[in-house]
C-alpha cells in the first residue's frame, strides 16, 4: 500500500513539474512576426507593437508600423527570412495567408496563432488572446472592453431608427456587393440598414446594374478605392433613390475591411451615412 501511495505521489510530483515547465515555456512573446495589417493594429492597440520584428505589405497603421520590415504580401511569405529572424510568436491570418505556408511554419516548430476574426465581437476575443501571449493582459482587456461597449452602444442607438435600404459597392468591375455572413453586412446591421442583397447565394456576390435598379436602394456605399469609385458612373441611373437624392458615400476601406479595434470607426462612418439619408 505504501509503495502504491509513493508511486501516486511521484506521478503527481512529475505532473506538477511538467506544469511548471510549461509555464516557463509560455513566457510572453517578445519577437513577433505579424502576417496581416489587422494583427499589427491589434498588437499596437494592446501595447505590444514594439515587439513586432516583421510584417507584410499594407501594414500601415499606426504610423510606426510603416517602419517594420516586410517579409511578404499577396505573393506569399519569405520562409527563409522567418527562419533567420527566429520569432517566438507568429500571428498568421488564416483567410489571407497561404495555407501551405502556415503549415510549413508549424512544421518548422514556430509558435503560431491564427488571428482571423469572422465577427465584430471576435475582435475582442483576439485582443485578449494576444494580450495573454504577449504579457499585455491588462491593456488588452481594457481595449477589448471599450471596443465591445462602443459596439453595443452603436447597436442600441441605431436600433430605434428607421431602416434604410443599402447597396454596398464592394467593387465596380465586375460589380460586387456583400450578403449575409460577410463582415460588411454585420456593420450595416448594427446601423439598422437593410442590405438589399442580404439574401444572395454567397457572402460576396457579383450582381448586375439592372439588379441594383430593381432593388431601389436609398443609400449606396462604396469602399474608398480609386478603381472602385471611378469604375462606375451612377449618374445615368437617376431612377435609383440613392442616386436621385445624392446619397452615395465613399468610405475608408481600411476602417471597413480590417478586423481591428478601428472597425468601430468604420461602423460609425456607415451609421453617419445612413443618418444623412434618414434626414
């Protein structure tokens, strides 16, 4: 019996030792590669931006992010450069980075975290998780709480307002929009907009000018990309209420499309545009 008790105590002691070792190994990350613009924004928001040693093209906020070395973009990631930098955390983007490259980074033994929020609320979840991984828990919780509170306030403020029929012009040629499940649809919903293509077959459908005419939107929102705005002249379609009443608004694409705390500003810009139409 004593021998059995001794074995149990030895086993428990081993488990405790392993747990302590795991805690040591899970030290806050100080050398971070962030493979998306939104991850860079999140890390700066929680106070970990100075620990980013490399990122990808288009990571341009805040201003300090522009000085971070680039090791990739739409064309892929420079795996050899990652190996040279030897980060203790790589924040990947499951929807934006190549899956084979993410798999390769894991095979090489790097610690990888996938930051890929699909809902506005999940931005807060990622902020908190990144705070845990970088030792900035308190700041991350503060930013996440403020973000969620503002999101809830915007939803509450707009819920009582009249619904407005909205067409979101994601791109002009081909003409594309957003539907149920898309990031932008969530923003339109918070502002109590009625997305005229919400029931389309996929999240980012291609539509025709005639289809938009039939929907008769009261507001047209465009991402503020030169190719998008100049690619289509709505003035020829005066039958559309949004065109006739000049409720066509160009909005900052970074605020609307990036899953970061600044998404709140994107929501506010959409709500402001719908308020103009209501008035």
